[in-house]
């Protein structure tokens, strides 16, 4: 192992260190600021995170990626792009929480969001089973608290928190058992070393395929809960509906993006194409499994979203469907060139993060003004606040995959990767599903622009922090839709760095 | 002569514990009992990790267990607080009573 060099190892955890310092600052401010100044904490948190989001960009990783901190963290292009995504998600969430009735004037909210973001930053670069598990829990446990954050709502928020907690910890336990089996087969917790032992047949497993499939299944079920794909999605609608809206936004983007990053890394490194036991390719098994999960969650999410009247619940089912689309990209890792799959998932999560934050910022404003989360009550929103309606329209078009918003290219890259990986059927099902989804997204737009509302004369004001969130997110969504090349090139170079690891493993 | 318990025995025991825990989660209706079943599953994984670490003659697995125990402690703190919050609202911790949101 190379000699430990502190300064060289620093960039890989710079974002995490920055967030830790920020968390300490917020804690002190929350304790010592006079009460009337407490609302300012939100700005410190948001701009602190915006600032930290630049550290992975400034201290970019070496092109091939590198392993730091005794093999715990791998810092490469994929880790970089997902770190930026997660931290920006945290920053916009902090801004979004300023006026929400469930979270306003509560400094500890920002502290907990920052800790969860910190977990996400570590998770996307996890290179060791211990790191993976601890980081995953650092993302999840704060979110259980946040889901139950609102007190005066007759227990809906507490109920969603408990449901999230029970399902989440169940999933973690399943995942952990899968990880312990993988450790048992090989005697390594370091992911590349573990993969090498498996591929070279040096572990305790011999040529037995069944224990391997059991471990794989446990891991996929565990991650399936975290990224909320069917059939592990039960918790999603209730948690999304009951949690304070900014928390819903964060759960739906940052924790999901980080889990997708680590799922990509894990499946590509631990179960590569040339892992063959008893003459059966392990990769073929997980790809087929993911294809089934993807089809089920796309279809189920879209069909159930059609009959929702609560907008947060509708977005919950929509996010189940979106996770199904992103799985198309993970299934496309079976192609001879997995970089396409990796980069398409990274791009998709990037555009999904901003589109979802945009719509949820709109939902916060709308539900604070009307005290309702019903889609019917959006009627006449265009007359009440044209900019708000425009921003929500942009994000709905993006989620529906409609040009010129970013979602179009997101889906395009995913389905292109699927076709390249000989999964034409899956791509066709994906396209059909997108057209079903178009219906329920367009209905919301129609309600906002065409339907007559009861109090159309009452304008909805957009406070300044929300104007920033709506502005930043709309610009990013539109830019990604018009000029997707920058981000997809970034994602491709990151994906190549990841591919480099896979080649190293197979070469040895 | 080697009288040590074979690793297989530990793994069988851990599998039994894991399955008991999973069944507890799926069948029980009391939030605290579900939570205890999750803890049982975590401990099943811990037992497997320690047994594997002995088998391989190295410490990684034991180290992992320390981290899992820490995480489990954090989970207990959050989980019990949530259960108390639910009990204050509903005077019950039966998860069948948690149905304010449906659809």
C-alpha cells in the first residue's frame, strides 16, 4: 500500500470536512444566537452548502480516480458528480425550508440536513463495505428524524417518520446480512479486493452459485428499499405525503441519488461480467432481476400516479416510476461498454434532482398559501402567480421527458444505453410508460393554466429565497435540456474512471 | 484434536436468527416488537461477521461489528423517540392504527 499522504488524501473528503465544520457552526449558532436572529441560520446553512458544493469541482480527482484513506474512499469522476448533486440538493432544501410551516425557524433542521448530506458525500465514494454501511446509515437515520419533524399536524408527520424508520431499518438489516455473506465468501471488506477474490475463485465459495445468489438478492432487496422501486416501495407514498415538504424533496433527490451511485459502483465492481459460477453468469442474473424490477416499478408507479388527488402523493408515485427509468440505465451495465449506462444514470439523476427540487419548491409555496395539497386547488395558479406556474410547468415537462426541458435528454440517454446493451424490449416499455406518465403531468399543467379557481384574485407572493430556488433550478433544468453535452461528457469521463477499476480487477 | 465449534454452526445459527427477525418484522403488529426484530436481524449479521472473521483469521469482520453496533445504537435512539411521539398522538403503537394516509 502506498505511503499515507495527508495533503494528497484531503481532496477526497474535502466536501465531507466542509460539511462537518458547517454542521458545528450551525449547532453553535442555534445555541447562542438571540431568538429573533435564528431564521438567519437557514441562509448560513444554504450558502455554506452552496460553497462546499464547489470543493469537489475545484479539487477534482485524478482522471483515473484514486483510492484514499486506507482503501475506504474512492474519489473519481462519478463520486465527484454525485457529490455536487447531493450537496446542491441539500443547499436548495435548506432554502426551501425557510417558510415551510413544518420547518421554519428551527435551526436543528438545517443541522440534520447537513449531516444527511455529509453521509451522502461519503456514500458516493464508498470503497469498503464498512464505509458503505456506515455512510448509508448516516444518510438514512437523520431522514427518519426529519420525516417526523412537524409536530402540529395531528400525528401525520410522526406516522410517516415511524413508517420510514421501520421500513428503512429493516432494509438496512437485510443489506447488512448480504454484506456479511460477501465478507464471508472472500475475507475482505475492501470492495476491489473482494471482487478480485471472487473473480479469481480464491474465496471460500468454491463453485457454489446458490450462496452467491442469496447474497446478491439480499443486497438488491436492501438497495431496492432505499431507492424505492417496486415491489419495495410501500413506504414511499405515506412518507412523501406526511413528511414536511422540504424533507420530501430531500428524500426524493439526495438520498436516492447517493443510493443509485453506490448501487452502480457495487454491481459493476462486485458482480462483473466474468464472474461465472457453475457455468452461470452472475451478471445475467442481476441484469434480468433489475429488468423485471424496473418494468414493474415504471408501470406500477405510473398507473397509481394517475388516480392521485394529493400532489405530494402523485409525486411519490412519479418518483417510483422515475427510479424505474433510472434502473434501465443500471441494467444497461451488461453492455460491452458500461460507461454508457453509468453516464446515463448520472445524467438522469442530475436532471431528476433539479426537476424534483423545482416542483417541490413550488409545492411548498402553493401549500403555504392555500393550506392545501390537493391538485384541484392548483386551479388558476397561472393567474395567481405566473412565475410560480411557469417554474412548475418547466419541472413537470422535465419529469415527463418533454423537450426542451432536461428530462428529454435524460430519458434519451437511458434508452440509448439500453438499446446499446441489447435491451430493446426494456427501452420500448420505458417509452410506452413515459407516454402514460405524460398524462398525469400534463393534467397538472392544464389545471394550473386552464381551470377556473375560486380565489384567483389573491396573488401568491414568492419570497426571495424561493425565487432563488425556483430560478436556479429552472435555469439548470433548461440548460441541461438545451446543452446536455457538458454534463454527459463529465459523466462519461467519470464512468471511464470507474471502468478502469473494473479492468484492473479483471486483469489481475 | 480440535474441539472448536465449526464456522458452519455459527452461520446456521445466524441464519436462523435472521429469519426469525425477518418473520418478526413481517408478522408482528407492535412497533416496539418490530423494532426488536430488526435488532435481532442486525445481531444475526454481527454473529455471521464475527464467525467469518474467525474463519479467515483476520480482524476486518470484528471491526465491522463495532461499526454496526454503533449504528444500531443510533437507530435505537431515533426509533424509540419516534415510537414515543406516535404514542403521544395516538395512545397506541400498533402499526395497524397508522392509517391517516391512504390511497
